C-alpha cells in the first residue's frame, strides 16, 4: 500500500510542484490542466512498470492486487486525458498528429480492455458484446495485442512530452525526474520480455490422471515463490511465445516443482505431450494466498482450485503447524483431482487438520459451514474457486458473523486471476 501511495500520489504531486510552482500564476483551469497532464504521464508509466511482472515488485504489490489497481488507475488516466484534450482544444492550441495518435491509441486500448477482462461497471456491457460476437480473440492473442498497445503508447508518450516544458524546461530536477521515470518504465517493459526473469527447468514426469496433468519439473537453480502462488509456464517446444499461469502444487521447501493442471483447451492439451528431458521456463512469485498468523484456518475450494491450497497445506505440514485447519473441496482423490490423495498423508503432520469433501447434493451455504465448524467466526478463510461460488461463500460466512477482512480470495478461472 505504501508503494502505491508513493508512485500514484507522492510522485505526481512532487512533479506537479516542481513544474507548476516556479511558473507565473495560472487560472485554476490552467493549473488543473498541468496537473492532469502530469498525473496522466505518471500513471501511464506506473501501469507499465507494475504491469511488467518484475519479481521485486511482486514482494510489495502482488500480481493480483496490481490487476485491480490497474483497472482503477486506467479510469483515472482516461479522465485526465479527456480533460487535458478538452482544455488544449478550448484554449485554441494546435493539436498535432502525435497528440491525436496518442489519444486514439489509448482510447482504443482502454475500450478493448473492457472486453478482455471484467471491469466493474461494464460487466453487463462486456457480456452483451461477447454474446453478439461469435469469434472472440483467444486470451494469448489479447495478451499479445495488449503488449503491442503498451509499447505504442510508451513511445508516443515520449514523443509527445519531449518538446514540452515538462521535459525540456529550465528546471533540471524536473527534467531528470521525468526522464528517469520514463527510462524505468521502458526498462521494466523490455526486461520483462527477455529470458532474464525466467528459470529454466527440466521435465522429470508428465502424467495424465483423470483429466489432470501432474507435471514435475527440476529447476536449474532455486525457484523463489511461496505456497499458494502461481507461475507463468512457457514451453519452447510447444510455443516459444505463449506463457500461461498455473498454481504450484509443491512447497518451496521441496527440491522439485510440481503442478496439477486441468487438461482443457489447446495449450493444456499440448502440455500433455511433454516428455522427460524437455525444457520448460517459469516466471514465478505471483499471487498472495498464503496465510499469516491467524489462530485457525479454513480452506474452501472447488475443482482444480484446490491446487494452490494444497500447496499451502503441504507447507504448513512441513513446518508442523499446530493450528486448527479445515479443508473443504468439491472433489476428492477419486472424483476429479488425484493430487488430493496427498491430504491423507499430510494430515499425519498436522494434528488438528480435517479434510471434508462435499457429498452429493451439498453446497457451500450457511447451513454447511454451521454444521462443519463449531465456531465459524474464529477462522480465517482462504477461498479458491469461481467468482460466483466465492460470492455465495462470502455471503454465507458473513451471515454467520465472519468479518469480511477474515475472508481472502483468489478467483480461479480462465484469464487473469484476482486475489483479495
């Protein structure tokens, strides 16, 4: 949170003070225009930096939290860009080709993004458009287009601001700060697309059991991640450019890396062709679903959403955790997720652990939690399932007196994941 305040508030205010302060007194609309332009510049670059998935930034602002804030900040960029354009046009200033191009590319980019991911306030519009469009672009196609738009915006932004007083003015500190910020954003964008942030692994085993690919990899160097997180997996043999997010099944304490992947779609089907000795590249450290020091834990999952929670339970077992731990799943080892067999052996290292697969006809409602938990309000909850199931679970838990801040979520679905 502190990093967000610094980047999205303190830095723009500092730049606005350096730029506006020494200048002759302007009217309120003019000063607001300068501030809007600086805010737009800073927030665009901040989105590029945080959108680059740099491991260092993940420690301070997890990937999923960044997605939520990315949406909010894009609204702010849109508003400041519109105001800046209206002011410049009303003041009779000549709008050059670069400025028009920058506005057109950004607004097109923002409009397309509405249909790539669910944005608050536009979900119904998104669904309506998707229902009308028969041929939807694949997630990887949308992601690649996103990168192209970001690169175009970054370059146009630089060309747009260089001739202005914001960069070429008399204040050396302001000029250095503006250019350094741009250089940092460009550096993050470029380095995120190089192999430097990827760890190469070797396939040890790739087995398909009941529609689940159980993939075991041996890394060439130590992987830095936490249980409950996910990695972007890329196989040069399958597709050199595509990378997809999958949750860890293993614990960071283990020498091997394991995943349990539902085989669904072209990419996951192609992963089943991996053989021992194949190379797989990983970018790790994404997500924030690991529990803290709460006195009691309850994990709630549906389907393959149990995988990251299994990783957490494995880590807790290796540490010999003594807290009350409950684990609820809609599948068991024989019905859809063979990896759940591990819970039976992990339970031996967790003296207060209990696993409850849902029976046929059961659902996650207040009656279920009341029947299976003595004091529901004493637990902290970690949910990993579809958005609709999580909404139902949150509503049920709150009706039993559970505080909202005791409920942590990761939406497990195709496309970008989000955690709270």
